[in-house]
C-alpha cells in the first residue's frame, strides 16, 4: 500500500514539474502601460506638456499637452473609464495638437515584436468628434495608424484593441503614440500598451 502511495506521489510530482517547465507568458516590455503613475485623484485629471515625463513616458511631438484621467473622471455628462487599471491617457489634452508620448524599451536586434494597445473614443455630445486616430512610431518612423470610430452612441467611453508588429534593429527601441485627430476632436484615449516578442 505504501509503495503504491509513493508511486502516485512520484507521478503527480513529475506532472507538476512538467507543467512548471511549460510555456510562460512573455513579460510586457513596456513600463506602466496603463498610465497608473503618477496617481491622479478620483474625478480629476493631470495635464502634461511636451518635454515633461509621465512616469516612464515622455511627452513628445508638437508643442502641446496630454491628459491623464483619474478614476471616475467625467466631463459634460460623459464618463471616461479606463480599459485596464484606474487611469487612462487622453492624447488630445487641451491643445488638440499632434502631441503624444514615447518610451524606450529593451529589445533584441533581429527579433520581431508585437505591439498592442486599446484606443478609446465616444459618440456623444459631451465631446467634439467621434473618431480616435493614434499614429504609431518606432524609432521615429511611422509604422501604423489606428483609427477607432465609436459608432455606438452612449455616455461612457468605449475601447477597441489594435496591434501591429515590428522588427527590432538594436538593443533598445523607442515607441511613440501621437494624436492623429483633427483640432476639433477633443478626446483620443489610449490604455493597456503592451510590447512583447511575437509568437512564432
């Protein structure tokens, strides 16, 4: 009886060891991809101008600004809810210019990476414009333009996931997201930015 018990334990241990050695989800190379730092008070926003830092992010592009919305932020009767975490980034800020954010991540030359993020928009009278356009740059070159048309009317912001791939050419890569909305559009949200090795 004891031998059978020990044998069963040995088999179970082998199975668990095999599971532990199995595939592991790749870690996100982006730091604070959901814009949680610095902490913004509930119902408030924090504005950052070109050249300023938002945690690990740097505000870049045309002379202008971007906003980080805290939890429960509302404007004109509409609610802006983060896709991940408590906070989100609005690329339009108060300047509505071609301004955005960038971050340099560690990469391996020759490796292909997948970049994904959620783009937020809202179709309501509380803001001007219903389409959000995010222009994506890698090491200064534009590689994609993500356009989300929030056709569903409502008073709460909605999200759509976009993704693209790029091949790293060096051991560090700078990614940037720039507001592509026209000056009359007053909301262009991004959240949950992820960069990880592409699956083969």
